[in-house]
């Protein structure tokens, strides 16, 4: 045994990265890979961006680390102002952490303490959705409906309750319109709140666009608006997890902007630092912040590396480049190219049941038969095999396993950097097509 890194998969050898430039990574053997999933929907600017590298070096020279109980930094203050402005409305207060899981943990603790500050300690229940993913730490996993991730750790998880997600392709009745389905899916939330007792519910948490579990599932039209109304009716805080779909990935800074909905708390992570540093944020509304400000004045939380100056400087540079280079317009235009190319390549493939997503987060769902929507047996590990076939062809894609109970199929998620060109899109879909053919 010569390996010392405890890798995800202990028995598979990984190539060692040797370089990265734009949307491409290179390994030590000289092979190159198009990063069509930004690793895990992270690398929004691609690799090796000089403006980001320079900003990180400058910050490290000035002060590499401060603890947030002693100092703030210009980088953190400027980044918070920019994030708040981009979120819009009264989402004005930004708490920095280091990962999406920590952002979920922080959002849950923020919601809980908000109710304590407001003199409603009985509000402690969280409602989430099946087929959701909010992180791998125990608190975040407790509110995640992704079964294969949570089941081994079930004895360690906190209590949460789950409703059906909004998943038109899988859950709509024959002939049901997207609007009617969205209304029906949202009604499940009201039913659950009433069953639990509205005065005991502190928050509802949902991914605006579902990422890792079922792959680029956008909400049905009107669904989130109804969810917002229901939360307001019963005083429940709405937490939107935009760790994967936020910071421009769908073509608007928040995916919720396209839904016309404002959350009480939003979490951001992957595209915030674009992978240059580990950084995430929990953004809350004036209402939530004032609960703390007019109450104890202290959030009973804190992590050693919160608001790390180099991470904030990197993230600020990433967000500045996105604006300077008008990259959200590119996300929207290339997203349309991607939709077109996926339909062109897979539109007649009877093993591709659905092509979905928005902007540069899109997925194909694989099924035995398009008409019946029957998933492949998860034991076949189809999405993992497609990932391997793609990797062998110099393409990185993000696989998602189907469900053993047949309620969701394998999928392949694409989330390329915001800088992709039309030619890149063609190449990505062409290599993915070869990989799917080879794996089926
Ligand atoms: N929330 C969502 C929607 C995610 O997609 C993820 C990661 O994929 C997380 C939370 C957890 O983020 P992290 O892996 O940075 O802890």
C-alpha cells in the first residue's frame, strides 16, 4: 500500500492533474479533458484565470488569514456588498462559510435562532423534499432526501420531514398541465405544515433547481410562488438552496429570480468562488437579520475559516469577471445551444427519456424505454459507466444514480464553465453521444 490519500473510491486509480486552462484540464500523462461539469458544477470561469490568481496573491501578501472575532477584511466587505446587490430585494446580509454543506448547516441554525430571538422556541421542525441534496455533513444530510447518501448514516441523523418534490417528468398525472402540477406539488407543503402544526415549523428548505439527486430539475411554473405564499401564510421561513444552481449558472444570478420569488434565506457556494477557493455564503433578508439585531445581537455560530480573506478575494474577482465579461448572457445563449444540441443528438434515442435544465445546468435522464419511463436497474451503474466512457474520451460529466425503487432514472449532468463557446458545446455533446452509445 503506497497511497496515503483516503480517496472517495479506494480501489480506483485516479490520474494526477498537471494543469488547467480555460475549460480544459490536463493530467500528468499529457491527456486533456474538457471539463463539461465544472468538476461538480463549480468551475464557472474555467481554470487558470489570471485576474483571479492575481487577486488571490495580492490578498495573501496583504493578510492571508484573520479570525472573524478580531477583524473584517475589505475583500469580505466588498464581496458581501456585491452578493447582496446581485441577490436583490432585501437579501442584504451575507454570512460567509467554506462549503455548501456548511451553508446548509448555517442556514438551519440561523432559522432556528431567528425563532428563538422572536420568542417562538417551539418552532424547531424543518420540512424538506424527497430526492433533495443539501450536503454530506450530518445536519445537512438530515434534511437531504437523497436516500443512498443518507441511509448508511440514518441512526446519526436529526429528525426532519419530507414531502414529494416538484418533478414534472416523473410525477405529473397524464394530461396534467405544468401549472396544475406545480399547484398540486406545492399543496403537499401546506398539508405537511398543517399535519405537523404550523406553530412548530421553523423552515422549508428546497433547491430552486434540483442538482445532484435527480439532475437539473427545474420547478414547474408557479410552484415556488405558491410555496412562498404557503410559507407566508404559516410564518414558515423559506430557505432556497442555490449552492449548485445559484451565482449565474441558470442565466440569472439566482435561479429564483426567474421564478419571481424571494427567499428568507439563500445558500450559495460552488460558483461563488468558482473553485479557486472554498467559499460559500448564507444570505438572509432584513427580516431575519433584524430578528438577531433586535434580539440578542449575536449569532451563536462561527467557523475558524469563515470569511477567509483569500477566499473572499478570489470570489470577488470571479464575480467581477462574470460582470465585466457579461458572462450571464453567454450562459443564457450557450444554454440554448446546449438544449438544441442535446435534442439534436438524443431526441430520437429511446433510452433518453428526458432532456432538461436551464442555462448551463442541464441533464439527460436515461430509461429503458422512453414511453414507459422505466429506469435502468441501479446495479448496472449506467451513469457511472457513461462517466467512465466519457472520461476515456477526454470529457468530464457528472453522473447521478437512479433510485432502486424505480422512482428516478440514472442521469448525466452537464454544467460547463460560463465561458464555453458554441464549438465547445458541439464537442461536448458529440463526445457525450459517443460515451452514451458505448455504455448502453
Ligand atoms: N446543496 C446542494 C444543492 C449541492 O448540490 C451540494 C453539493 O453538491 C451541497 C449543498 C453540498 O455542498 P458541498 O459539497 O460544498 O458541501
